[in-house]
C-alpha cells in the first residue's frame, strides 16, 4: 500500500523503522525519496507529491515518475491525499470522490507516448471502487462524517481559480476543486494499480465564501484537520490485503 501525500501531510515522518528508496525511472526522478515503513503488520510506502521542501507546484510535478517509482518498489494500491476547495462541500469536510473532470493541460498523462505502443484504458470509473469503499469504511470506523462521493475538478494551478471558473465547474457537476488529481489517477490506471483519494476541503472555492481566500486560513484548516488523513489511511491499512 502506498500513500501519495499532498499539502499539509507530514505525520508519516514520525513512523519508526524507516527505509528510504532512491528510485530512478525511465520518466525521470520522482518528487522525493520513497519512505518505507510499517503500520501494524503492513508494509507501506510514502511519497511526498510536492517534494520534501514543497518545491514542485502542481503543474511541475513529474507525475509519471511518481507513479512509476511506486510501481517499481512494489506498491499494489495507492491512496492519495488532496487539499481541495469546496464547491458543494463545506470547509473541513472529508470527501472520498468517485468522479473526476480534467481541466489541466500540457501535463504528460500517459506512459505510452513513445510511438511504440498506444494504450487505451477504460476510465469510466476513475477511482477504484473497492479501495474507495475501504476508505469509507475506515473513516466511518473513526466516527468521521464524510462525503462518500463527489466529483473532483482538476485545474492547472498553481494559481487558484476565478469565481467565473468555479461557476463553470459547478455547472459541469464538480463538487470539489484541486490541482493534482490528474494525471495521477489515469497513470495509476495504466499500470493497473488501484487508486483512490482522500480529499480535505480547506476553503470555499472562489466566489463562494464571504471574503477573499487567504492562504493563512487554508494553512490553519490543514493544521487542524490533516491528522484525519493519517487516521483514515492507518485504519484502511487494516482492511487492505
């Protein structure tokens, strides 16, 4: 089991008996070394999506290298964390999305673009349903109130969206908005790795709050609620074989 950690997640660093894997791939270097540790009797892998110094903005992450590196060390499932804006979900709420709409551009989104092979994947259900259900069960076992479905609108970043863009996303059916959901999800699908996301709503999306979006408010929400990521992930480890 692997965890791709996004903004505000650092609890993994406290785990004991860590091994560090410095992995190279045919698509370059991943964002950071992969940390291997244990939760209970389960071996787990951890990768910081933005790098150890948060040096990679969403549009500059080498998503192919990240997914390939986790595949190379033997990750059989991937859970991703995401800090997102709320369109139809209140700040502080956890969402386990079941759909995604990709508004990104210019990102390398396939492993099969060298001209030797074309790979078509079924992406009707972008998140692995079995893994989603385990995350939902893990959250409920922790007595957390969560949204068990939702549509993640993946935008380019690193800037936040305009109010008009959020109106468009809402019209399209998006309930949350983030910047890292794609191409992470489809790359995992190309390698047949079950993938699901734990999303934490850290702010009302542009135009939906009563004031401007302040980074300090986002950071405060993350500091208060990010332990929920690790709580759900840890409990999910108990259910995943």
